C-alpha cells in the first residue's frame, strides 16, 4: 500500500468519533470532541480501511482549509513515519 501524501496539510492533528459512514460511497462524517462535525470522502481512507462504524474513535490530518486529508482508527499511526 502506498504511503499517503500529506502535501499542504496542517501540522495539527485532530481526533473524534465516527458519526456516520456510507459503505457504498466510503464517505461519512466525524465529530470532534468539541462538537464540530466534519465530512470526509473515500480518498481520506487511502484504501486502508474498508469499514467504519458509528462510535469508533479516529484521528485525522486536516488540509489547510480544514478538510480531512487522511483518516484512520485512533489505534493506528497517521502516517508511515510513526
């Protein structure tokens, strides 16, 4: 599996809880611990995860505009350098 590309990302990492996940489209929403909701697309999963369930804890890397670049389970590293 290729390493994700994080060009243009913010250095700040976020964590929260899966609120919804569409298994067909592979997109969904997460809710940060402060209550903010963020949508993510299939590209944020980078072929790593096939299924997310509501309530799972995740962490992600945001881009410069607050979009989710890469998302994974809280128990997995965010990138290949960890």
